């Protein structure tokens, strides 16, 4: 009897181990389906942005999107390119796409707010800058951009409030 229980116990252990390995292998196959060329294209696109080669960077990032369309960073940096080109509508589009993929990307909300500010759409600029601050309360640059808008539109009470917040952040 003990031999039979030992045999079935070992058999069950081997079956469970094999199933676990199959799950691991399948999981690995899913992870391997990620196209690492997209990372290489993103990296080379960022280098091109730093070197001021915006057309080259745009081509690389668009190609990366064809490989990995759900990667928010590609949309974010395409938005950066269009900010530098002063093409505000395109910048808004790409930052919005980055936010749709990663709703916690406070820097995308900030950049979207900046693009709307440049377009003169202060209502949306304020909305997105406030969201960036909500996601990252210590984001002093976003407070500064918001402060500039409030000065432009003449909301000096809001300017004073932001100054108080910034002063507290410095302490």
C-alpha cells in the first residue's frame, strides 16, 4: 500500500511540475512576442531628438508604433517632436494618445496642457495642468505653467494661491 501511495504521489508531483513548466513556457512565449526592435527604435529616436534631427526621430518613432502600437512612450515623444515644431494640434493628438494608454502619465498631461496653452486654449490648458499636478503634487514646473496662464487671464487670486503652494514646496 505504501509503495502504491508513493508511486501515485510521485506521479502527481511530476504531472504538476510538467504543467507548471508548460505554463512557464507559454508565458515566456508571450513575453518573447514583444518586438524589442521597438525599444531600439525608441532609443535611436530619442538620440535623434537630442541631436535636433526631428524628421529622423519622427520616422523612427512612427516605425516603433507599427511594431508596438500600445507603447505610450512612442506617442509621448512624438508629441515632444511636434511641440518643438510648434505644431500644437499634432502635439495634442499624440499626448492624448499617450494618456489613453497610460492614464497616470503626469508628464503627458503637463505637455498636453502646454500645447493647449500655446494654442491659446487656456481652459483645456488649465484642465490638463491641474491633472498633472493631481497625479504629481510636487510637480513645480506644472504649477509654474499654471501660474503663467492665470497671470495671462488675470486670475490673480489663483496666482497668489500658487505662490503660496510653491513657497511651501521650497521650505
